[in-house]
C-alpha cells in the first residue's frame, strides 16, 4: 500500500469516527478553481490548516480564511475537480507522516519515494504548523557545526542550532557549500535534509549521485519539489519536511536542514497569494511574506536538556540579482537569520572559490563558534583579507607603490590562494589550523603564490603519515598548547626545507 493510499485511509477513518453534527454534515461548495487553488463558499466552521474533503475524495488543506469564502490548496487530483463540487470539513489539522526510514531516500513533498526503491511505511503523525521553541526552552549554542571549508570555519563559523543564510548570484556555488556541509557531517550524528524548491530535476539528480558516491545518503534525505510542480507544492514542501526534522530533534538527534532556495519559495507563495486574491504589495509580494519565512526559520534552535536538548540547524539559500542584497526577499531573510555568507560573482569569476566576500559576510558569534586552536590562529584572518581587498582595488590606479604596500599585496594574494578550495573536498579543522598558522606567522613569505597549493598538500600528507601524533593531539586538545605549537613549527620547517623554501 502506498503512502498516499495510507493517508487517504487514515482520513476516511477520521471521518467515520468523528462525532458528526449539523456543521460537519452540511455540504459546502467550490465557487472557483484556479491553478490548484479552490475558493469555497459557506465553509464558516473550518480552521486554518485544516484538511477538507472534496466530493470526489480529493482532500487537502485550508490556507486562507475570509469573511465570505475560504481558500483551499488542492495538492493532487486537481483535474477531477469542478465548480460546485461539495466540500466537507474533517476537523483535523494538517499533519504528516514521520519515521526514521526516510533516511537514504529521495522523496517528493508528499513522502512518496521517487528513487524506485521499496515503499516506506511510516508509523507516526506530526503537526506541520507548530509554534517554534519558546525562548525559555532554548539553550545558548555551544557546539560548532564544522563545514570543513577553510573560508567558512576560519571567518564565518556556524553553530549547531543556528540559521546561517547563504546568499549570492546565480552560479556562485551556493548549493555546493551546502552539500559540502552535508558531506562533513558523516560520523557526527547529525541527520541532514536537502529540500530542493523550484530546482531543475537534473541538478537534484547530480546532487543525489554525488551524495551516494560519498556515502552521505545514509544520514541524509533529499526532497524534490521541482520547477515543474505547481506553486502550491513548492510552497508547502519546506514546512512538511521541517516537521520531520523537528521530529528528529525532539527524539534526541541533531539535525541540519537546507532550503534551496527560499527566493523561489517566495515566488511560489506570491503566485498562490495572488490566486487567493490577496492584495499585492512591494514587488507584488503579499504583506505577510516576512511571516512566510520567519515561521519556518524560527523553528531552528538548540534547546535545553529538559526540553530534548538537541538542535535543528537551518541553512537557507537566497539567490540575488546582480548582487542586490537590498531587494525585498534578501533583506527579509537577512533580518531573520543569525548571519550570512555572501558569495561574490567577481571573486568567483577570478577563480577564488568559494567566493566569500568578507565585507558582506557577517556573523553574530565570530570566534565563539570555533575551537580554541582555530580561534587563536584565525583571529586576524578576516581583517587581513578585508585589508587586502581594499588595497587591491586602489592599487589598480597607482603607478608606483611603496615597499610596505607591495608586501601587503603579496601576502594578501598568498592568503587568497591559501583559502581556495575545490568542491567535494572537505579539509578537517586540524589541518586548517596548521595551514592558517603557517600564513599568520609569515612562513609563506618565501613561497611563490603558484606553489602555495603544493606546500598545502605536503602539510596534509605529513599530518596523515609521519606527524600523525600531532594530528591526534590537535583532535584531542583542540587548543594551541606550547607542545602542539612546537610540533607545528617543526612540521612547517621540515616541509619548507624539503621544498627548498627554508
């Protein structure tokens, strides 16, 4: 039996068991049908987010309550409906199936597998519309969610339970940063979900193949609400799967959810709202578009031990047009999230990847979200990179530069080269710390820019072989103790000597 048939049978059971009264038995009617949105009249006893039953058995939820009519989203079998079909209330608020067996799977928004594997038989319901954890139940974040991306872990770190926005123009590796973060959660007891909203199916297929090749699907679910789906499906998908991740969080699991992307989600909601005759506002979005994303992202939290004690981390993605972060949707989501990672097209085109702009990328926690060793070695990194970017822009108009400025430009170019990182190649924090320590303390001064990557590979190779004890010490203590610093200096000296830069 499929999940849909299971759900339909459950709703029929609800109806049969209900204490029927005159309001329930009264048959209301569809006044109008437009692109998966039905306008129903005389349904005066219905609740928001309630499941309703149409005359031909089609069932879905109420989204809009007005004085004279009710707006209902029809999420399947739309073609079988017609004007003046009857509607019944069920008095049941919209709930979804939740179960651990969804891991490893690729699903659509209504929990149906689209990967041709066996059917899933979930065993528990969970409310979709839930209040976010109260302030009194929340706990100060104190566990880092490491991405193993040098630029992020060193300059814009992430905590478990936080909301970090990934924002930038099209084709700047926004999704790559999110999927690389999923790869790094292997073995860390963090369950991940990737919700694709309005994306091409070919893109989602490539992501799934990559995650399977890296054995990351064992703790991941991929949900696809593609651009070919109706706007109502793209609108409801993130809320449905956020409910599943709240189920994981409230059952003693840390969870990471990625929304790719919320700008397309807002466009889908704008289409639904206009069909519901809501008045358009700025850029034709309805007045409650801020609430659209706030009620989704505010559910990310780390809660007190007596209130489960686990975390839900959200990484929403927003696509900008011509790097305009002052547009309506970007400013809304920026004000909701704790910080943002801004990806710059010009940096991306100059082969600096990931193309993080330190001027617009901000964090509310900075070093408090890092291990002690990373905090000590990377403290000056952000300022040094920002200084280099300013000098580089002004130096284009200078015909003659003094020695000090040239030295800063040279060091900045080496820093940019050191922070470059290819996709699907996570670098552990203990290797990052040694590499950044090397730059901060001036060991790269005699190394040409084009040989930075060679030195980096040599450092990593020795940490995996002859200096494995140093690796173990950093993993265990996570601090720059005198003994660890002495071993790091010895390692760097040996690498530079072997490459003729000592």
